C-alpha cells in the first residue's frame, strides 16, 4: 500500500516523556485516526543530550514505516521540521509536537480541511477547540504573541504557534525552501510565506492538554519570539 502521509515529530531531550506520548499516539492509531500502513513516522532528534534517539528507535519499532533522523547539535524546532520536510516523499506532510499535548486524534479533521486549502493548522482558539490545564502564563503569552503577529504581519490566523500542522506536498515544496527562522517564530514565517504565495490556510479546532515536563521557559520564549518577529519584519515587511 502506498504511503500517503509523512508525520514529523520534532524532539529535543524528550526521552523521559516519549513513552507516554507514544501511548497517546497509539490510542489514535487504534481509533483509526492514523493509518500505520500509509503513514511514515519521522522523528527528528534536534541534537538531544539524552537518549531521545534511542528511545524513539525502540518505541517506533512496531510501526512498519518509520525513521529517526538526528541533528548533531540543537538548532531549533523550525530546523527540525525543515529537515523532516526535506526528507519526505509523500503527497502530504504534517508535524506534531513530541509531547502529544495536541491530540493526534485530530489528524483526520486536519486532513479533511485540505479539501478546501493546501495548508491546515490546528488551533486552540477557534470554536470547537478544547484546552485543558493551560497555565495562566502560557495563555497570556500565546494571546500577546498572536496579537503581535496580527499587528505586525496583517495575518488573521488565531493560533500561529499550535504545533500540529499539515501541508500538501506542493505547498510544502513551495514555502519550506525559503524558510529562514529555526526557532520559536518559524511557524509565523511559514504562514506568512504561504500568504505571500496566495496559498490558503484553514484553521481547525483541536484538543490540547498540558503535559508535565515542558521545556518552555516563558521569559526566554517571550524574548525569542520578540526577536524572531523582528526578523520576520526585517525579512519580509520592510522596504
């Protein structure tokens, strides 16, 4: 059976959480949301200093189509996703956060949205989404950043940072080769590049719940996002 989808999982120092995450993923497989026969799972280890790559090899072994790629040093989630996209050979490519805080059961809804747009992004803010146990600081940071994105780029996507997105192969081939940012705001750059190329983007409600052990540091992340937004403005919005 031909493979239809490459599902990318960017990961950095996730060895301790990967087993629980893959159990949530396996639940989606058992429910029919993910078809292992037509899906290649590609975990990209972004220069982890723990046993993420070895743990991934062990946990992905039961799946018929899987690969583990590795960066020799940490470069950022955007770089990990781009590495995975460059290696993809299927008509569709998606990426999903390694902690599975975004429920992989939502994959069929994302795929269905590709019937109207070449890109579909999960959103925690559109009607129908479910958010459980989000911290006040995380919610505040997300809202502020999305206001900055709207003001700075004119895009009206309500949740640019949600780590669950799917692309047609043609859309991915068009925008990923021109991606520059490798860390927090790479999603904004990708979506802005899609807008520049008149590629439609659909927002799809998703279920999200907080997972313990997040690497997110609110202060560091806020500074990184501000810096990356400035870079987006310098690259695309000046002149």
